[in-house]
C-alpha cells in the first residue's frame, strides 16, 4: 500500500482513533493502529476490545490532499507512529508499506522506517446489523454525560455501576449514574422518530468520555443499538462499544419526594465556600464538612483537624423548614454543584441521615431535568 | 500581632518566599513561612537552610492596603496557609495571632484558624556584613543562567558540579557548568564599579532557578558576596544562598581551539531534525544518533532500534573540512541547541572521539560569548 496525505488532517484522525487504545494492553497488536487503504480512502482503527474507534479519510474530501497509489493494510504501533507524524517537517506525508509490513514514512528530507504487522492479523470489529437508531442532540447529550459521569463508580466490584444507565420513554431520554454514595440523573428531550424504547442500557464510562472529547461540530450523534453492542456514528468516525452486562439497580425509589428543610443558594457561591472548607477537611482522616441550618443562618464548618478549623456563613436566598446539622464529603458536593453551572439551586433535606437532594430552582422538583443526590456522613 | 492587607499582593509575596521551602524537609518548622509584623511592614521568610528567601511588604507602599494593628511574629505551615489565602472570598484579608500562636484568618464571611508556631523558634537568617557588591544586568544574567544550567550535574557524588561556576575579571562575568559529558559557558559584560574580582564561586542550581523565576521588572540584581554565602538583593525581596564548597575543575583546557570539520547550520533546523531522530533512539538501550558528514552532504540517522530506523538529510549553510561519522546523545544536543535561540551556529569537530564545539556564527570562535561542548559517544 502507498498513499500521500496532508499531515495535519492525518494527525487529527490518528489522534481520534488512538483514544480507544489502552497503553496498558498486554496484547501487542492492540497497541497498534490498523491502517487500511482502499480506493475509497484510508480507514484507521484503534481498539481496546471493549471500545473501538474507526476513522475514515475519504478520497473524495479534497481538503485532505489524499492520493492512493496502491491499496493494502498494516498495523503500526500507535505511540511512535503518532509521534513521528506529529514531528515530520513538511505539510504532506507519504506512507508506503512493503510485503514484509515494513512501514516507510517520508516527509520533506525526513525518512522513517517502522516495523509493522500484517493488517489481517488485527481483530475484526463487530458487525452490527440493526435498523434501530436514534438521533441524539450533541450538546444536550454531552451535558447529560458531564452531569452524570461524576457519580459512576471506579470500583470493579460492581461493574454495572461503572457506567451510565440510559432509558428512553417517548421523547424522554434519561441518564443515571450512582456509586451508592451519590446519584446523578439527567433527562433530555430527543427526536424519537422510530418510536424506539430503551428499557435499560448501561454504557461504559470510557466510551462516554471519549465520545465527549471526539465529537465536535455535528448537531446530532446517531446511536445504533444491538444486543450487546452499540455504535455512535459521527461523520467519518464510528465508535463501537460494548454494553455493560447486568441489571442496573432501581434508582427511582432513592429519590426523595419530600423535605423537612430547604435552602435556596447559588451553586457557585456554595461551591467556593465548600472549596475553602475542604482545605481543612482534606487534611484529616475524615474528609467531612458540617452544614448547620438554624433560623435564617446557614453555616459551613470544619472542626477537629490537627491543622486548625474553619467556618463561614453562607449567603442564601431563602431558608425554610426545620433546623438541621448535617455532614457530608465536600469533594462529592463540589462535583454535584459544578453540574448546575452557576444557577440558583434548592437543597432539600429530610433529616441528617437521609440523602440531600439538589435541583435547579427553575426546575419543578418533582420532575426535575437534573437531579444530584448525596448521602450524608454520620459523624456520631 | 494583627494586620490587614490586600489579598493578591500578600499572595504574590507568599508565593515568592515559599519557593525556598522544600516539601521534603524533615524539620517541621522549615515547612512553614515566618511572618513578622513590625511598624515598618510585614516580613515573610521561607527557607530550606541552603536557600532562604525573605520578602518585605512595606507599610509605606500604599498599593498594598496594609494596616498593622499590633506587631509580633509567627510561623505557619506554608502549604495550607497559601491555599487558604488563595481561596478566600474578599479582596482583603485580616490575620491575627494570639499568645498561643493560633492564627486567625478572616476575609468576608470566611474564618480560618490555623495552628502556628512561635516565630522566635524559626532559625535566624545569616547576617552578611560585606561591602563587596556588583550590579548584574537582569536580562543578561537570566540568559547566562538558562544557557549554562542545562549542563549542571544532578548527581550528588561531586556536589561542586551541581552548580554554575562564576568568575569575574574586569567587566567580564563568566558562568560555566559541566556534568563531565557536556559543558556550557557564557560570558556577559557587567558594570563593575568597585573593580571586584571573583576568582571562582559556584552557585547552587536551585538558587539560580528560583532567582530566574522570581525576578521580574527590575533592570539590575544586586549581588553581595561573603565567604560562604551570597545574597541576591531585589526590590523588597532578598535571596540568601550558600556557595558550594570545593574546587571547580579547570574547564578552559577542555575547550578545543582547532577543528578538522566545520558545518554551519541553523540551530532550530538542526534541533527539529534531532528531535525527530530521537523518537527512534529514545526507544533503544542506547540513546544515540549518528551524524555523517561527507562532501557537502550532512545526514542524521538512527539504526539498530527494534522499532525501526530513521534518516534525514540536514540543510546546512556550509560544510568544510574532512569527512566524519560521529555519534552523540540527542537529548544533550537538543539542550545545547536550544540555548542559541534560533540563530545560525557553527559546529566544530576534531575527530569522532573529541568534543563537539557549538558557537554562534556571529561570535568569534576563539572568544565566543556562548560555548556549548558535547562529548561524543563511541559506538564501536
């Protein structure tokens, strides 16, 4: 195979597919990028078996300056190939592969020779034959990812909790994540022309992270679903991912519908106060801050650290209901507050041992688009 | 003690003095910043015993918004104190210390209490009584630091090589550093009104690094020298450093005065070619690239790496003298090339086992302001 292409365009697509590759992989061929030249263009693939990303550089896209002299396929170590392409001196690069899978790279006066592997040895991507697809509005879906992924678990003891669970009923698409200490839930409205229903589908965190990073200026992402796999189809880029196995816990019953105390506060104001308090709490064994609500006074404090202590009166819009002292992990609270993007929120409390519910003031609490739930810490 | 000050000005000076503090210090009090309030202002000190930085916030500088209610002295853990001051909500901060060295910090609605240590327990800074001082032109001296510090040794087996050696004869101030694989030498011209002479003074790398980072918009740095100590005096900032003990090797005799081969090349062009070649050489056990000079052709290559190989013809201005094949460490060469800031340089070779000499084309080689010397690697 032999082709010539503009270096930056090639680089961008190499970067995209390399996101799927895990540098920790113990299977050598999976440290590589598969490059295939056909008469239609160049296809690039990176994979860690659970997530695969396929990028296409079409011959008909004239901005790529692509010319293909001969077709073929090779696998070349991603890390070095990317570094070589990035540092080459000229605007274009020519890649030529011989029968022994030796990859010759030429740009300006610079020549590189990399040892490759025959492309036929690379695992095949799953073939998904499915007519079931939905169009996701890119910006809203990226919001959903950012607002829920914070509550996914990092522990492999319950793998199902390491992903975001998606359900679709009518036009309402809901994402939920929980690590059993906190819960995030976001609902967005989508076009659902095929009137598809998704009862429960848990997408791995890595898939969603990489999708968020890769997707750029497209209005919609096409989601295609089969039994154990899903595809996010973008322009010239296809993301294959497995779906996490297992039953996702029923989270609806966890979300409180009543409250004994409510404060209304700006999310950013509260975030910065927590951020300050956590300087002290992060030092001790127990990373805990205390919130005290009494009459109209709301105070945040950290005591008992060897280092010292802190307290701060919080500026609130309104305070209603019973007095309360409640403690929580400030880092979890900061994660939750950030998802509200500086709007005013209501924090609802039932008691100091029941979860704290955060919703935007503009939302009706009973049917809020964005819910963050945080379990308090019992301090005595 | 009690004082109020503008938060950002306080923060800046805290950042400056904290640069001297080593987080690895095993002496707890040296993890702290000493704060002293007198009627003239606030003095801050950070130290790792070898390097101490003293910052002053004068009451007469109205831009600081400084008011001192009572005087005194305290030591407070640098890391947490800085983080608290940085995250406080209001433009001003009030610091109050009681008899038990408890430090109260207040800004807006936020209150912090940190446990401090009595300021009298902090080690005293050396008193340097010396009339001997020179004025260093800031920009030139920073250049000298950047251009020589690359060749200082990181190994404590020969401590003297971990610093930059300074000599002063007439108006010529010269800095030299060598780790025995490479050597950097820079000469600058200074005002030397006191007609001081420095025979040999080796300044620790850390001192020079921190001086470079701290010094901002002052034209000159005052250097005061005593037997074992030196002081860099800036406006409101004083850097105390020990001088490294021992005899610095005689480096003059190492600098070649003749050459058998000379190439003239742009420093940046050559840098990028080396940078590309080192992708390959960095993988193998031997981080070596080979330069081949034959007639007018100059070629850089890497062979024998398991990964692959690379070669590149280098664009040169002129090539004179004998043919040559020479190998060297590309990372050391990159460090040396960077110091020439994109100008054209001459590379002089005696043979493939003698040091490579780099000087700027505009310099007379025999009395060059900037010299970089690099020992080749014997490959067979």
